[in-house]
C-alpha cells in the first residue's frame, strides 16, 4: 500500500482541529488552496436611499442641537480662553512648590478682589456721572441747534427732536429692554452667564493638566511628543491673546481719559472711559461707537471741540490698528501685523462680533500649524 501524501494528512488535521464549526468566507479545499471570498453583492436602491435619509436626519438633528446650545458653547469657549489666560500665573505659583489647587484659589481670589476693588472705586463716580450726563443730554442736544448745518438737518429730518423726546420719555427702557420684565430677564440671564462662565473657568484652571493629557492621548504614541509640542504652543498663543486684548483696552482707555481731561470734559471723563473700555472689547466697530458717544458730548460743549474729538479719535484708531495691535499681538501670539488686520476683517465679515473676537487666536493656531506641519511636510518631498 502507498502512504497518503503529506498534504492530504495536513488537510485532514486542519479540518478536525483548526477549522471552526461555522463556515467562513475563506475555506481551504482538499488541496490546501484558499478560495477567495465571494464579492459583495450590489446594494439595493432602497438601502442606499434609507442610509442617505438617516444621515441627513442625523445631520439636521446635530445642527439644531448645536444652534440651540450656541450660548452654552460660547460660555465654554469664553471660560476656556480666560482659563488659558490665567494659567501662566497658576503655573508660576505651582512652580514655587504650591499645590495646584492652592495656586488656582490664589489666582481666582486675586482676580475677584481686583475686579471688586475696581468696581468699588469706579462704580459710584461713574454712576453719578452717567446720571448727570443723561439728565443734561436733552440740553446738550438743543445746544447743537446753534450750528447752522446741524439746525438745517434737524429742520429737515427732526433728528434732535426725536432724540430729545426719546431721552425725556419713559419709553426708552421699554424700547431697549422690553419693559421692567424684559430688563429683569436680561439682568438674570447676564448674571447666570457670568456665574456659569466663572465656574467653568475655575474648573478648567483646576483640571488644565488633565485636559492637556486628554488632547495628547488623541494622537498615536509615535507622534505624541510632536502633538504635545503643538498643543502646548496652541494653548500658549490662545492665552496670549487675552493678555494682548488687555493691553489694547488699557491703552485706549488711558488715552480717552487723558484726552477728555485735557479738553474740558473732566466731569464725564471717568464715565465715558468706562464706556470706551467696554466698547473696546468689540473689534472693528467698538472704537467707532465710543468715538460717536464722546463726540456727541463734545459737540454739546462746542462745535470745534466736537470736530477736534472726531479727528483725534480717528487718528488714534489708525495708530491703534496699524501700530499698537499689530505689535502687541505679534509679540504675544507671534502673528504678523497684516495678518492680524486681515483675520479680524474676515472674522467680522463671516461671524460678526464673535467671529472678530475669535479671528486672531484662530489665525495664530492656523499659522502655527502652517509653520510646524505644512512646511516641514512640503520640505520632505
């Protein structure tokens, strides 16, 4: 008798011990060759349409949810930005052998104390000056009629008359806030947003190392060191944006206070400086709005003073746009000056005020990725 071939013996052993009970798509035959799996059949039109419909429905649901939660998303982004701006102070305290929780507590309490002292020192004087300014606003508007050109415009379009009636009537609060109920709702929503943002800021500050570790672990282990470097640079530049905004607001507020004290608007200088500081946080249009407010008060004193105020603030806007902001943000975020201007214009055009606020840090992040990722990849080709 002839012995069976070794291939047949291996095939029998494979069938008995190694082959699963359920048939698979790839099965060996008696000769040991592997049969290729059958090609998948074509998907039916019903399956394709059903899959597309489910995908569109899910996309619509995600869009509606994102739109409904846009206020919460903005609070989270604002809290993250503030936390990134305060994180260098926390890191400095932690480097001096303080526990991170204690460092966060010191920084948060210091920020609250500084804001409280500032409000305690400024709020009474600013409130008194704002009240005096509102009481004298109708008189200032009537004095504008002494100018022939303004009087002619008022005779045609009744601008001053309408503004005077609006300021002296009780419908101003109603038209602005929807009455007492509307003003109360706006105040409650603002307080709730501030409290939630502060709580999120404290949470982000306390858990910043954990947040960074989560970002690091999203990358493969072979590239984690590179991702760590890029993420740290992004966090540093996003935090540097806040320090840059603080410097810009401080410069324009100091300039406005000194100018109004010199030209004879010292009675309203502090109140109008608060207005300038608030509007300076709005890119592109903030300085223009504050210029209009100050110019109205200056015109009530004298047409020459109003005209000089407009010219001076226009000159300062050009100085701020082409000298202060480019240098401040180029140092804190390593973004060229022309790119800062282009980013703010593009962000404001696309998303309004929010887009203008986020344009500069997003430009810094994109520029970092371009320098550290795109250019090295192109150089290796």
